[in-house]
C-alpha cells in the first residue's frame, strides 16, 4: 500500500479553514481538530549504528503517521534518513520522536534537566530531524515524547509546558502527542499549540485512565487477542477495561501502534480495518494571552506511561 503525500508550506496553510471538530466531551482550544476518524501513529528508526529494530517497516502500510527517533534516546543520521525515505514512500505524516539524551538507557532512565537544558534539547532534536526532512520535501507535523519524558508529561504540567512552549517557539503548527488527559490540554493551552491525546492498544490502564507503570504485572498486554480486543473497544466506544475491571472512557485523537508487540503486522491490519477512515493529524495554531513565566505549575500523581 503506497500513499502519496504532498505537504504545503506553513505560509500557505495560514489561510486554510479549520477542519470540522470531532465530538468530544472536554472542550479545549488546544485539542486537535480532525476531519474524520483518528490518527494511527508508530515509532521508527529506534536503533543506533549497527543495531536495528525488527518489524518497524511491517506496520508502515497501515498507519497514518510515523515518528522518527531524533538521536537522543535512539536514532542516528543514517537511520533518520532511511526512516524519512519510508515515510515519503508511504505518504505518512512525519513526527519527531524526542527523548532525553540517554542512548545507553533508551531514554527510559530517570533524568532531570533544567528548564533551559530541556528546552534546548527539544529544539536541538527538532532541528536535526527538520534539516534532514527538508531534503526529502517533508515537514514535521507532530512531536511525540519518549520514555521518561513521556511519563513526565503525563503527570507534571511544568515539564509538559516546557516541551510545549519549545514546540511553539520552533513552529506553532506542530501537534504535541501525549497521554490523553488534562495535563496535555493544559500544556497546549499555555503554549498556544494543538495537542493530540493518545491511546494505547497494548498497555494496561488504571481506573483513572492512566497507563499502568512498567513495574505492574499487567502493564503490557501479552497476547494478540487481548490487544485486538482492547483496540476494538477503543475504536467502537472510546473505552478501555481498567485493571480493576471498570470501563474507563478516554478522549483521544491518535492511537499508538507499537511495532514490537506480538504479531504486530497482523494487529496493524486489524486496526486499519477497524478504522477505514483513519486520517493524519493537521494543526492550526491559536492565539493565547500572555502567561506569567513565574506562575506555579502543579504536580500531579505519577501515572506511568
């Protein structure tokens, strides 16, 4: 399956009308607007040097966007170029997969940077991918944090806002992908950028709609049948079955498809059949009032990722 994607320059997008919004219970200026369906995103290029991740290419015909590792938690220039070639071939929306500079720990170790260091790291990774993408005629559409940074933006609005503001500095058309919930929406509102709440088909949730930490025995769904069952429930009713058996509603605009899950290609085919009208994320920035830089950022309970 090959799709052709023609990206338009940011200046040309200024006059484009906003797509009709999907029905959501939680209204926010930051929430992304979708014409139909949901986005299906995956990560790509998460190797380094001679090390490669098997199966990444298998799911590409069935997704609508792919996030390229930018060299911090994984990835290198050669892998990034190969990933960009695949994204262009399949006509996918290009995402930047950013993380902490932690190749040895794959970006999953607990690392704490100052606000200035984190901002600079985000901008550095965006610049690296954007520079290579220009040679392929591509522009970055979405940005998805990885590992410990992803965990942080799920519960720490200060960290989420630093990342969101860095994205806005770089390009206010960028969409920030993160765990569905209020923290992501608050960060987007503060920065004036659109956000896309993300749902996982292969991860367990608690009764509050938070991902279970990896230390939990049911953090990862083990069988393809369980993954497909959760995907069906998410697509058809917008819900998941929490670890305690309760049904939890999630507000999401994109579904993450992990290429390392068991029978990933089969699951990718099933998911695309469930969402025949899947669409890529597109953004229109909005105007916000100035926010005082010294305001307090509340810290919420840790929710895993």
